[in-house]
C-alpha cells in the first residue's frame, strides 16, 4: 500500500468513526424543508415526535407537507437537540436559527 492509499484509507476510517460517533448522539437532518432523519432520545423530544406523527406524515421527506403545527414542532426539536442541524441538500451543518428559518420558509420559497 503506497502513502496516498494509506492516507486515503485512514481518512475514510476516521470519517466513518466520526460519523458513527455522531449517529449515537442526538441529531436532526433536514431536507425538503422537513425532517429527513433524526436521533432524539429525550422524553420531551419523543413526545414532540409522537405529536408530529399524529398530525400525519409521508413515507418520504420529499412528499411531506408539514402543517404549521408540524413546522413549530420541528423548530422545537431543533432547539432541544444539542447539536447543530444538518441540511442534507446543502451538505452542511447550520445554526439553529438558520435551520428554523429554512423550515418555516420552505414552502414559500418553492412557490
């Protein structure tokens, strides 16, 4: 194995370890202006997710049309999860304020 291959392998391994570490922590990933994936373990967060589901949800983020109450729930979830939200479409972590703006204004930006 040459130095370039060894460095690339090390980088991939470290990226996977970091990703796995993050996956065990609470997180929110947003796409299409709604929840794409999450790991939320707090009682408050689980209660919010339960209510979100009771209001109705699609099997895919692309097909989800959040109600105003669901958007508020997502914003509350963003606030209680300790890590910064991840915007899947943009491939980056953003501030909580930017994530909440993204959620609240998403449908308007599509019109």
